[in-house]
């Protein structure tokens, strides 16, 4: 059981800055995120794209912003739990108990949901029978590549994940790479490599094809793919891999009893608390009259939610407002030596 | 004001007046047309505002910017008439544009 003052759900810019604000007022926190790294949408959707509306920073990329925020919260030694999704929530006396997908448990005084538009999950095939094979012979990510040795693998997608795995697996497996158009979104060098391997007969490339159906009993035996012009081809396949990027899903938070409307959580604007005492929501996931989905708004919301957490974490203490420029306590927490 | 016709998956037709300068995505979101999620808010980063454009309108639309086709790879059942509605800005020339919203976005 991890006991801390506040659990932050989501390691995007808003969650990271909220951790800073909690640290400044002397509260501890830990952060859970379903991705394998901090940064949220900034790192997953637009790491290289510039952002122009962070106050006092004329231009920076999503990656740079994330790194700066991580730098800024370093003094607080915040513990991250990545690749974890929050699942269960229980109120035990005045504390919240939360359990993640990986079985990690938390005991906290307050929760800040900074979950963006939800946790990132792999985008899946649209045909129904795929569910039957998911996890046994159909995958959206690869954990153990050794199972593919000497097998026939059909890979769908045109981005870097699809191309990289097609190239890598073509060394030890028979690979079909299937993509809906001639163009690819992956890096040019990989596209060239795939075309070379196709010319050498080390990989079969099918473009302008999409999945049509799967067949097999417990495992996939063969798949049918359909060309833009309607032609259907059947190919033998032991495994199917789909790499269509990530989508955001709200997941189990939907069942926590929060006021949720169109995937966003209603909060007050005094401290961004939800309809449930001790649970706050900030950033893109929260909604209130006049809400702007800007990173700077998320920072503001995080600062106020952090103060809102104080009364749950330190019910017998009074929070004094202080500036970091002059507060000895804040500077000590930041580890500043004079 | 130009009218945009949104055909939703439940076989309903919504004819909506959308102000010039807004995107077809914004027109849908502001008028609660079901099926346009627009998770990323118009940043061409999520493919959840994907629509099928009626053939006769395809060549009247602004050409796809770099990246839109890449993003459409991620869309739910993309076809040759697929577009991201956040990339179509409404103007008088698009009065009467018909878009069809897929059964789901993910």
C-alpha cells in the first residue's frame, strides 16, 4: 500500500504542475499514468510540434515543456507509476483507497484527476471477430517477440510501429504488411527498407488493402483482406498485429459516480472539486462555465486544486498563502540553499 | 449562413447553419451532433472527427494538408472519401456540404 497525501491521475502538463503546487505547500503526491512516460498528450500526440501560448515561453515543443516540468518538480521526488491505469476506488473513513490495473494500491487523502481526454489505449480493428482472438493470436502491442519465430504474421498499419516491426520480424518470420494506401506515415528510411525487403521477397507488402475477415478456431488460421477496388485475397496467417496508434478512453473513472457529461467532469471554479468531496478534476478533463482547454488554464486549475487538497490532507492545520520568492518553507521544500 | 448537412449513423439528417470560418467539426460539436468526438480539439492529432464526404463535394474541399492522410490511417474504417472534419473550414462555397458520420470513431 502506497500511503501519500494526494494521488494524481495523469502525468500530462497539468498533472505535473499540480504536483509542483502540492510540493510547494508541503503535501506529498504520487502520479499514475497509463502511458510508459510522462507528458500526456504533449508527448504522445505532438512531441515535436511547437506550442506558442505558454506564458513567458514564446515557443516550445510538447517534449520540451514536459522535460521542463519534470525538472521543476525534481525537488519533490515525486514517485511515478507508469503503464498503470486506475481501476477501483473505495472510501475508507476519511481516506481513499485506489487500486490500479497492475494491482498497485494507494491510500490517500485526496485525488486529483488530470486525465486529459482519458487514458491512451491502442486503437483496435473495427471488425467484431477480432475480439475473439485478441491476446492469443491478435495483438496491438508486442511483449514477447519470440512467439512469432517461424510463423506467418500479418501486420496492419502504415506508421513507424507497423514498419519497424515488419522489418524486425521479417528476419525470423514470414511477414505480410498490409496498409490502406500507398503512402506511409512512418519515416522514409523505414519505408524504403520495407520496399527493398518486398522486392527481395523477404516480406510481402499489400497496399490499398484493409482487413475484411478472420478465420480460425481457437487461433487465427487465415485472414481475408480487401482491396480498394473490391478484390478479396485470402492469406494464411498465424498471427495478426494491428498498429493504428492510440485512442483516449475514460475507462473505469466513468463508474466512480462523478458528474460526467460528454467525457468531461463537472467541477466548481473555487478549487476544482467534483461532486465528490476529496476528488478534484483539472485540465482538459474538467468542465465549468468559461472553460478553455489550454495548458495555462490547467496550470491555474492545478494550483487551486492543490490548495483544495490541503484541508483533506491536513485537516487540523491552516494553509497560509505564501510566495515562493519570499517563503522560507517553500524554498526549503524546493531544496534551495542560500 | 452556409448550411452543412450531417448524416449521422442513426440515419438522421441534421441540416445546421454553421458560421463561415468555423470548421465542420466545430459545427458538429457546438450543435451536439452525435458521433464527432474531436478528442484533440482540432489539432489534427486524433482522427476522432472523421467523416465521409459525399463524392460530389470532394473536389470542392481544400486539399489535405500533410498529416491529414497520416492521421486518417488511424481513423475508424477510412475510405477514399474520408476527411477529418476539423480540417474543413466552412465558407459560402461549401453551402450544402453533405458529410456522413461513421458508426463510431474508435
